[in-house]
C-alpha cells in the first residue's frame, strides 16, 4: 500500500502503530482529525524511519504537541510535510543547517504555520543572508528567491521567534512566512534584476497552472470547509453520524440512474443503493436550498441514534458541494401514498394491512410523544412520509420539520409557537394553521386525516373532483358521511344481534367498530375535548386485533 487518506474523520487518540508496518508507504494524510501524541511518544519519528519511501506527510489540523520531529530534516525521500494548525512549541533546525552544504536542506517543503512555537534552535541564522544557490549552470540566487520553486520552511508570523526583534532579520524573512511567495519582492535592490526575471518566469507558469487548477482547488477547499462546518455543528449537539463518501454512494446508486430512482418530491430525489457489503439503503439527495441545510442539520440532530420499529432508521449522511444527502434503511414497499394512489398499486391493500399500518404509525407517534427525552413533534405526518417495509410495517420518516419539546415545555400538551409554518396542506390542525401553535395535537390531527385516507382510499384534498365540490376535502366529506352513517351503523349492530349464531358476528362487530372509530378520530369536537392528546393514538395502540 503506497497511499492512505484518513483525513476529515474526527479520529482521536494517537497514530495507529499498525501504520508503522507499511514499508512502501509514500503518501499519508491524517489531517483534520483530533489526533494527539502521548508524553514522550515519538511515533512520528518512527513513522518517518519505518516508511523509507515516504514522500508526503500531511498531519495538519490535529492536536500534536511537543517538538517538531527532527527526522523531518534528515529523511531521504520526504518532500512535503504539513504540520500546520497543531500545538508544536519547539523547533530544532540544527539538522536543517547541516544539509545546506549538499543542498538537501532545500528539497523539502515544510509548513509549520499556526503552531505556538516558542523555542527555536537556529545555529545558521546569521549565515543565511550570505547564502547564494547556483544550480544547472544558472546565475546564483539568494535563498528567498530560490525558495520560490525549491524547498522552504513556513512558521507563519504569529509566534515567539518571529516576534522577537533580537533575532536575525534575514532569517526571520525566510522562515516567518505563511507562503513561499511572501517577501519575494522585498529583497535588496541589488537583487532586483534577478527577482524580476524570476518573477516573470514564475508568473507565467503560475498563471497557466492557476487556469487549470484554481477551480479544482477552490472546490476542494470549499468542500472541506463545508464538511468541517457541518461536522462542527453536529458535534456541538453531541451528534456524530457516519459520513459516507460521495463517490461511494454514487457507485452504489449506479451513478444515480433512473433505474435506481425510487421517487422525487419538492425537497429532493430518493434512490435505491447497494453498498459494498450488499446492504440495501435509500439515498435521499436534498435540493440545494438554504432551508434544506437547516432541515438537514435538524434531522441529523433529532433522529441520529433513535431506534424504533416504526421510525425510519438513519444510516448516515454525506456532504458534497451544496448537496446534502441522507442515507436511510430501505423500505421495500416504498411509501403509503404509492400504495394507496400510485401507478403501481396493482396489489392493493387489504383491511388487515390497512389496520396494521394505522397501528404502526400510532405506535411510532406514541414513542415520539411519550417515551423520548426530549419529546419530538413531527409536524409533517402524511402518506408520503409513511414508508412500508417488506412486511408492510409502517415507518414514520422525514424529520426535517420536527421540533423537540424542551424542558420548559416538557409537560404533555405544552404549547410551542412555530415561526415558520411548515408541513403539508390538508394535514394542518386548526390551531397550527391559524396561530402556529405546536403541540402533540398537531400530529394527532394529521394522524386522523391519514386514517381517513387509509379507510377511504382517497387523498385529503382531491382537486380532480370539480364535478362534486362537496367531496374535494376528505375531512368535510367524511364528517357529512359520518352523520349519514350513524343510522347504518345502528342497523349493522342490530343485524349482528339478529344473526348471532348463523355466521361470524364477531367480524361484523369488529368492522363496525373500525369504521366508527376511524370517523370519530378526525372529529374536531372529539379531538378538542380530549384532555390527553395521546388518547386517540393510545386507542389505536391498545385496540385488540
């Protein structure tokens, strides 16, 4: 193995000793983690010693302390070393000075910026201003001019050595920089001609390189910054979900092909993905809007780690440019909306399956409202957000609009006020639609509408019924039919009593109770008069099968 990239993974502890066994390692990147060095630990020295072909070592943005390893200056193959943004406090440049005569000192590019370096041993500092480098028959160059293309040392300028006015000025100009190009045009006037020539040549080369690489470098930097920002935001909430690599998910979804597409909504597309270990998952790519970034973080914080049979399980996430990607467990039978009204609903739903789905949603909501701390109000219960697994078990999904009930509002029935009315038209409770009041009753109301949809096989709002305006709104139509159904239900119960013993009267009684219970569930009067907003859900949970 010649290359290892474990950057941006939130790893902590020390460098794994197993890496020392990789003799052919050439490129190691452990940057943007939380790695440390135990007291007296010289694992970096050992790493450079053991990996005799190591050319690039990137350890920036960690928590390494102590002295900068002296092996950095004596390794035969090492070319690039980035130790910036750590806690190193001691630097010994004796070995670097010893390599001046054979020019080995100038073949390494070492970045030590943003380290609190206080103690610097620099035995050749007073000789640097008289140092001229001549290679390949070219005119000799002073050290700073030559360092533009050759090796360099960058300490930055915010450390004790660079702020000490007693140190040699030329030595400080060489090492107290954040870029190898800093101080380049500040040499003595006698060197201006050389500087101009080198500047023109380097400028042309850099311009060509910039045209090719600038966009890619900018994207790479921006990706790392965005990922780091999101990881920090999640870490502040003590949430650390698994992060998938974008290329891994792209391969798992067959390049996000139409064949793997499960559906598309207002907030993004969902794809079926098969991971390398053959696990099947659902990949949801959110549309790049500012609000979806908020919803993305909200969903991460609320449901990471929550495991319940009737709540969709989050497997991880991914960030790529402005894309925000969520990875969920896979639901073989898609969502309830497809089962009720989708183009592939040839199988239909029997009454046992419909009751099973109602019961599953109720159990999931009861868990969110009663068993979690803090409790969670979903705010967007609808058929599209109820997923169905291979056994037709319901799983509540999409927590982008969910709100946690904080301690000051921990009593059941406590009221929050939403500053942004989110959700789906037709499922809003009256107090939420008019005043933004958020309680468990909002989810209970939406659940009642959902039950009516399951019983009737109709959408809560169906604008295609223009020929029958009184049937457009399912809730209003159901209330009207409820009044008509009272007499019919009474007749059914009378027939049940009349025909007992002739056939299965229990089945008639059960179906009669289900219809009556489903109609009452969405009643404004019944919901509003209930002291405990969980009672309607609890009636479904405890209802005998």
